[in-house]
């Protein structure tokens, strides 16, 4: 690995070669041959940027559109405008419909974390705004769950009928036909 700072004669050689219009790879090969170093192309690019040298102008390809026979092509055709990929489509800019939140028909006790007992529902309320205190439901919870029955069903979605099965789950192996 090369040291982080180049000797001044290496930097001077880089400037000279750069002003001659050589590519970064060619500059690296010349400096390595001249000084017995092992700079990579990327090391040369990085040093050139730190020295404030601009990247060499890229050569444009000649136009592939043929001119009419006997007429010189004075102006090359303009390339088509590229679509900007950073701008989202207009359909993505429409406002979304507000989400209807599900609610349960119980009045929470709104107790703090320090007041929660081992058998209390731990469904949180508040904390949406900066500095707003978070409180908890506090109603008796369902066995095998951290929540009371209404909050358990709220968190599991429709179709949930009970809390987790108490006890170990027994699996049976069956033969596949």
C-alpha cells in the first residue's frame, strides 16, 4: 500500500502528464515506470482531484446519422432528451386517502409504565408527539398475551379467536401420499 501523501516530484509528474492530455491509467503507468512505484489508476485519480486538476474531457463519438449524398452535415443531430429518473411520476404525487384506524370499545386506564402490574394490558397510548407521555391500557390481560382481549384481537387482525395455545404444541408426522 502506498503512503497517503505523494512526494512532490510525483505530483509534479502527474501535473505534467495531465497537461499533456494523458489518461489516468497512462499517467499511472508512466509514474510507476519513472519512479519505481506501484500507484493504481484510482490512486492517480484521487491525487489529481486533490491537486484540483479537472478530469480530461471525454471525446464524443462521431454522429452515426449519415448526411444526404453530396451535402455536408453542418450540425450533428441533437441527442434525445433523457428522462429524469429522480422525479417521481405525477401519479405518485397524489395525496393518499387517509387511513381509517381500527378502534376497540373499551376505555383505557392510561397508567404509566411504573404503575403497570404483572397482569395488566400493555397496549400503549400516546407518544405520537414530541414530549408526549406514553401510557398503557392497564385492563386485565388475557392469559398467554401481553394485551387484554380487545387489544389482542386488534393487534392480531380479524379472525383471531383466542390467545396462544397454552402448553407445548404437539406435532404429528403423517405420511405424504
